[in-house]
């Protein structure tokens, strides 16, 4: 008998392509051969996100116009009923919210459609406004990317509603050596980087979460000690207005510390692995993190990493064992670490090899696959409703959704007419 295939609705709350989108795509590919087909529900205001998943071969749907925000309980219920009907129409059997804002504004729809809801927590959320916190009650299970992310979460999640699900990637020991010299030369030519210059890379979009001011300060110290260096920043800065505004601030910091000429910004790139392999050192200067996948990827490529000691970072980077850590906003320590790796290639190589071995043992693809498939199967197998009862209730649920939506839709339309009349 052929194995029953399930349909997963992956809810995307952001307007740009970053770590959350990359991780969601990795999940969809990982669970596919385990019997799960994924449709990505993206914001209508985020065509770049829809295109990202479409080009990867997945169906996409617009689930709301823009970033989730509260506009009154009536409108929230109206949107939830509308989304629940779409879940039922597409025979969705599991809803996976890619991050907390999606959980707040899509979980109720999933429960109205009589399917379990998972909410991934990928970052530090120390403040969650009301009523967003209240809406999280509809989430069936929370998946945290690190223990640090769980500890910092502003919404109490008991052990039976949460799980730490570490990410993982396919690690090939020889991957760091594949055409490494030719690739590095090609990248240097593309960005006009001198052959003798050390490439210090940071893979992160231009966002207020990332601590570019500390990186700029550290770069000034590094350049004064070893001027043959370039900082290659791989990440988007041109799609969202908030990114464009922050990019202007970053450029002001670079100018203030006299290091503008040493920085290269690529904007969004689809060839990140190629650029990563050309880097000599990978840094992550940040204010907060859940579990930065970019560090796992860099370590898998045997790159020495230097990162801010916050949240889930020390769960990957063991200081002076698998990489180097520095305290939040400690530019002097960050600079010292970079200079030490430039001046001591043997130490850089030792840390790179140790980091790669650590990722192979603890953040590999098979471990990740067991975790995510097990979570999906547990959610579906642990339902309190038997399959037969669920099938009998489904038509009644559909009728209730249609009736409820029609009633709420009528009040929403009447309210809109009333407001336009008063105007």
C-alpha cells in the first residue's frame, strides 16, 4: 500500500529572503521523501519571497497583504476564517509557522481547519505584545532552534508543548577542498580583491539585529594591524525600506571609523556557498540570535569562525575549540581574534577542522531529518481525533467555516461602508 502523503502549509511572515526562508526551504526538501508535500504561504507584499520558493519548485499562496499586525478582533477572526477555508480547500493536514509572527496570526486558522499547528521560534523574543501573545495559545507545539531561544521566549511554553530542534546540513569532508583555489580566485576577480588580502566574511542581511557598528570599530583596529584585508558582507540591503535605511546608517559608521574602502557589500546573492568557500575567516557580529545557520554552514566548510557570545551561539561555537567568541559589542576582542587568525594560519586551520568535526557529529542532515520528520509524524499521529471521526467531522467543519466566514464578512463589509459614509 502506498504511503499516505500529507500536505504542509508553511507560513512565511517576512518580506525578505534570509535565514528563515532558507531554513524553511531546507525543511520542505528534507521531509519530501518522508511523505510531506509543502505549499508556502507568503505575504502579498513579498514577491521576492514567493519567487524564491517558486524557483525552488514549490507552490506558493498569498495568505495576507503585508506583515502580520493586529487590526481588531473582528478583522482577526475574519482573516483567520478566510485562511482556514484555504487550508481546507487545499487539504492541508499540518500547519508549520516559520516564525513567531506567523504563529500569532495563522495558528487559529489552523485549529479552525482542524489541523495541528507548529510554530518555529528562530530568534530571541523577549517581548511579545498583546494580543499576539494571546493568539499563541492556538499553537499545538513550539519548535525552538536552540535552548537559548527557549529560555529567552517571552511566552511560557511547558515541556509538553515545546522541543529544541537543532538545524542540520549535509556535511561532506571534502567540500571545503572542491575547486577551492579556482573558486577563490574567481571571487577575488569579481570583487576586485587583491590576491594577498585576507577575506573576512559576514553572511547576514543588513538588519538592525546584526551589530555592524561593532564590526566597523573592530575593522578599524584590524586594518591598523594588518592592512591587507577585505570585509565581504553577503546579504540583502535593497528590497525592504527598513534595510535601505539601515544600510545608510551602516555606511555612516564605516565612514566614521575610516574603513569604507575595506568593505564590500554584495546585496542578496543566490550563490552564497560559492562566496562562503572563498572566505578565509567568517565572523558574525550580532545583537541576538536563535541558532545562526550561517555559522553551521561556515564550520561545515572548515572555516574558522568568530561570533558574538549571545543566545544560541555558544551551543555551536565552543570558545577556542570550535571557534572564537567575543562579548556583545566588544570590538577590541573581535579585532584581536581576527588579527590572531590572520597571523597564525595554523591556529585558524585547527579551529576550522575542529568546527567541521563538531558540525559533522552534532548538526548533520540525518540528525535534523530524524528530528523534523519525527515532529511532523508525532503531531499527526498524536491527534485526539481518530482518522474516521475526523473524516466525519470535516464536512460539518467546512459548513461551519463557510457560515462563520459569511457572517463575519458581512459585518466587516458593513463596517467598511459605514466608515466610508462617515468620511
